[in-house]
C-alpha cells in the first residue's frame, strides 16, 4: 500500500518476479510511505519522488514457518 500524508493513494500486488508498479503519481511530489506486508513480516519506507521512477531497493520478507 502506498500512502501520502497518511491517506492511501495506491495499492499493488507483486508479479512473479516480486516486482510491482504504481502509476499516475505526480512528479516531484513528497510525503510518501510504502508499506509491504508478507505472510509473517512487514516493511515500510518513507520517500519523495523526483522527475522519474524511484528505485527503493530490494525488500526481503521471510515466509511464515509452519
């Protein structure tokens, strides 16, 4: 889920390769928080956009142990 200033502005599910894309974000906009949830872990990162797409790095969420 992608939030800007506390409200949801986008949502995506990863593809087979674990990649995702959220379109129609305003260039040079600020105050974003990406929240990713796996079966047993959570991850979040805050960022601002520039003129182009933003690479946020590799996020690894471990699978739940059964």
